C-alpha cells in the first residue's frame, strides 16, 4: 500500500535513463550508448584545484548564491555572451538543480509550459509535479525549431517557453534566426524564456547563439558537468538580466531551504574549469559523431547532430515501435534509450556517443545487423 505518498508523486515516473544506467551493471561488457556522461575524466588541473580547495579548508557552506570568486567570473562570462550590463547570477547544484529552483519559482497549478518535442526528460516531469500543463510542440522529422507552431501554442495561460540547445536528445543546435524568432514570440506575449545550455561547449558546425542577446526576460542555465566531466560534482549556474531580479531572488530563497548551496570545494575548482581548454575533447567528440553517423548511414534514418553527444535515430521498419527495438538491442548487448523517454512519440531511439572508440565500432556492427533483421 502506498496511500501515504503525496498525490503529486503519481504524476512522475522513474527516469528511463537511470533504469538503463542500472541495467548496464547487470550485463557483461555491454556497448553502453545509454548515459549522457563524458567518457573522459575530469582534467587533472581541475582535480588538483578541488584537492587544494579541500586541503585549504574550503569545506564549509558557501553563501547560498555561491562563492564570490566563482560568481565574479561567471558574471563576466554572462556579460560578454549576453550584453547584459549587470547580470544576476547564482551557483546551483548542477543544471538539474537550477531547473528545479526555476520551476518552483515560476510554475503554478494550471500554468502552461511550452516544450519542444523531443525534450530533456526533466522538463515534463517537473511541470507535472507542480500541476502545470505541458504543451508539446512537435519538431519531427528534422528537429528544427517549429516557429509557427510555437507561436500558435501560446495561450493566456502560457508561463514560459523552454529551449535546449544543443539539444538532448537530438543534438540539434538552433540558429540565430531561429532563436531570434522565439525571442520575438516571447516578447510579444511577455513570457519567460528558459534556456538550458548544459551542452554549450559541444558545438561542431556553428556556435550556439545566446538568446539573452535578443530578449531580457531570459533565464540562462549552464553548468560544468559535461564540458569538464564534473557530473558527480554538481556545479552549475543560473543567470538573468536585472529585469528578472525577483525570479533570481526567489530561486535563492528556495535554495536556502533545499540545496543550501552547491558543494563549496567544487565551486572553487569550477573557476579553474572556466579557464581550461577543452577543445581537444570537443574535437574527439566531433570525430565520434562523424564515425557513428557514417557507420549507420544507409541502415537507419537520422539527422546529423550539430552538437551535444547524441543521435536520435528512427527505428527500423521491422520494429513496431522504438521500445520493441530497444529491447532487442539490449538483448544483443547494446544499451540505448527508447525515444518515448524524451518524447510523446515512440518512433526513435537515443544513442549517446560519449563512449570509447572501440565501443562505438562494436555498437555500429551490432546496430547494422539489427537494422536488417
């Protein structure tokens, strides 16, 4: 009996990604294309900065909004990227922590949140948890921003529009023309734009345009989990223009009563991460992407991603849906994620190519065989 659980818990489900992550531990030497976690380790200079911070005693709470030295550096970066004169910033417990704070501060029961489908899983779950209403806008088959459909989806109950670029799960990087069009929609209806840029460093063909340059009511969320492989260190940041000062203040208050602060020694190490040149890693991931796209060409229908480290691939014709195909793939020792974890459809599956090159080669061979089953 679970009658003692809050009603809101019935509106969310365990992450399909985490289920696959747990399953990986039960398989013998699987090709793990499931988890969105860099296969390289935290670079040594960043590790050394964290060790030094611990040894020097930076082990207590920081201010709720974050360590002042990290905040100063983050503010300068945001100022350069957005053109905001005096950006407001706070350090969060990863971008996921920032998302939770933002949703708690913004979404009331009945509020509508426009989400481009496919989407990162947390957007739907947080909206449902807070009794909001997800308004999904289909971006199939090319995963570009459906501008007209987003404009048509706005109602008097719309609270915000969420963009994720580079995208998880599709790897799409939006163009300046696309984000400018969304900014105009938000400006027309006085909406919040929430921008998730956790994969900002992973852009292969073009830089990721910063929406904040076009619209002041933008909440920007960034972090270090992917660019510096600090997934377990839980350090991100939120930024906005002064016009959204009440939102930032509210997020800080909620953080006081929840996360308290991000881990202090890792905040100190994040300063080093800001200065670290990760371009060699980015180039390696570009090559992984090219190899996988080339290896699956002619076997599957897919769009070549412009960033992040994911492919969102259409299931083969023989499978009734992507979930059926994923089950077969797992039986053949390849861990992938069904598309319905990220979408209202079940037609595609996600591959994370944050994997060793030898596993990418093994995975290509197995997926080729499965395509022709």
